[in-house]
């Protein structure tokens, strides 16, 4: 199972802060997870997760490119950060 | 006689409560009078942001990742400059104009290292640390968007 | 509605007494929540200076010229960066290891100006302001000589 | 009359923190004041004031070069500064 988290504007637009994603047979990479969420959850999710400034993190480290996931990973989607 | 260099003392806190800059600075010191220089930065909620009158600023973070990534950047600063201690406190939750948001304090023997490391850590907090700000202004709310100048500023450290 | 820009509030003090960094920082703020950023520098007496064990550090200044020249440099900083306030406190007399020597605080809307102006003022204090340090170490005393690196550092602002 | 001040190592070496210098007929410039102090006060003053890193200030402003003085001016001699 993957733990998937959403923050800030992304969380609000999806109406979802976190979800558990069943680990599929054959495994999954980050792009595939994003495509599946889009396909399974419909247009509004496609639109939100398809925004080109979305940042992705795997196990609390930002992933600049696609990468293979492992069962148990924590994946997060969030907009550009604005701290300080 | 100087012993082997001590690793710098690094503390990172993300919290809702306000903080006392005097206490934080005192806690940065080792008590051994090794520090010659302490540089601090405090960020505040401004009443006017880009001509909007801000009533409430709400700050969200990514629990766990935020703390770990700030600690990593403070350690990275300590490899670039000879630091004795670095401390970061960042608030989350609902804040009002005039409230303190963030405090970064750096202690070193000399001021060059203290200034550079403090600015380096602040640039990271502004551009890479997972915090998000939402402003409430005159009945409407909106997420603050990233300043392009902030990213450019953080990038310049890559050439250092 | 923004009125005409206020001149920055500048305060300079040379004193024997110790100071409270929390109070100084609070006094830097206008109360109008205009400040987004405050950068401070605190200098301390180090126990070891170039491998000498310092027991007492005595600071002398040129009364009148010191205050006026620091005020002039703070005003100059305010013409280079958009500052809301700048404050300098420098101690004189006999100090011990761990004691605070100097505090510089700068308030601005944004951090770039606060960092640059604070560092600029500190560089002036180190290289041009009429202060002199005398160290008492293990029964002997000597005047601290100027660090060449400090002068080089101040010079770089001329190209700014 | 000129007020002449000495600070730090210079003050200690001269054994003098300040003196009043009678305003001479015909006036005076900074180099001339320095030469007179040297001539009138003897070798030890010559040596101290002749150190090549001595800084001079007139009316509390550092004078990089020689300059004409006026009756009533405040002149200071001091070593390189070491504040902060």
C-alpha cells in the first residue's frame, strides 16, 4: 500500500488530504501512480494533478523526475512552496 | 589547546506558538564564549502584501518532511561555512499582521560565516522548504504564489 | 493607501552597559506591521582570539565622532537599500569573554535589503568606525591590530 | 586654539589624551601641525606621530590628505580602528 498526501492548494482542489493506494501487482512508478489517480478519480483530479507546476515527493524527498516506487512508500503532491 | 572541531549544534522546530527572539538567541550560545558572531533573521506577517490588506495569514507545512529538509539544509550550510550552531523556528497555523513567522539564528567565530549561512538557510526556507501560505483579505482567501525572484535568489548558491 | 515613504528610523548608541537583544529588536519595529524582515548581528567577546586566551577586552572610542559616523553610515545604507529602521548599539569599557560587544538590527519589507544593509553596517563598524580594542591576556596587554581581511571586505561595497 | 586628541595606542605611547594648541599667526595645515608637534615635543612624539598607519581626523571626519585648518578645529590622531 502507498500513502498518498496532498497539500495546500492541491489538497483543497481535490478535497482530499491523504489516501491509501493499494499496491498493484506488477508494481508502479511515480508517473504511473499519477496517471492511475487521474484515470480512476476523473476529470477534476486529472486537471489538478496535471498542472505543470505540481511538485512530487517520495518518502519526503522531492522527486525531480519519474522514479520507481516501492510498496509502503509515502508519495506527496503539492504546489510550489511559499514559506519563510 | 583546541580539541577536534565539534559538530555544529542544529535545532529545528515547526510550531504554532509564538517565540521569543531573545531566548532563542541565548539558547544558540554554547556558554563557552567560543562565538564571536551571531546573525539572526526574523520574518513577520506584513499588513500589506502587494497592495492587499492581509487580515490573516495561514501557514501549512508537510509534517516530517519540513523539519527533516530544514535540518538537512542547516547541515549543508555547516559544510560550507564554519558554524558553531544554527537554529530555525518556523510557525504554522493562523497568524495576524505583525506576528513573527520565522526565526533563523546562526553562531560562528566570525561574522562572514554567520551572515552567509543565515542568508543561505533563509533562501532555502523561502524557496524549497515545504511551507504554504494562504492569505485572507477582505472576505476572500487565496494561496500565495511563489515569487520568481526567490527562486533566482536560491539558485545563486549553486554557483558558490 | 500608502503615503509618502517615511524616512527610516535610525538610532545609534555607544554605552558601557550591556543590552537586551530582544528589547532592541522589539524597539526596531514600528508597530504598524510594515516590516517583513529583521536581520540582526550580535558580536561577542571570544575567549580565544588567534590562540590567545583573552581575560578582559577593553574598548575605547572617540566620543562624538563614533556616534556621528555610525549614524552617517546607517543613513548611507538607507540610500542603498529600502530600510524601515536601523539601530546600532556598541559597548565600550572593560568586557569579559562571552559578553556582548555590538548589536546591529535592520528592518525592511524584504529580506534582501535587511541582510545587505546589516552586513554593510557591520563592515563599517569593523573597519572604519573609531573603536579600538585592547586585550588583556595572561598578565600582558596589547592593542588588537586591524585585520587586513576586514578592510578588503569593506572595500567590496565600493563596487556595489 | 586647536583641540588635539589622541586615542588608543597613540594616546598611550604619547602619554597624552588631549592638548590645546595655540593658534599660530599665519595659520596652519594638518601636516604643519604634525611637524610642529614633532619639533616641539621631541623624538618620542616624532616617532609615534610618524608611524605610517596613523589616521588623522579634522572635526571628527577622517582626513585622507593634508588640509588647511581653522582656529577652533578639533584634530585627532589615532591608530587603525578595530571595532565591532
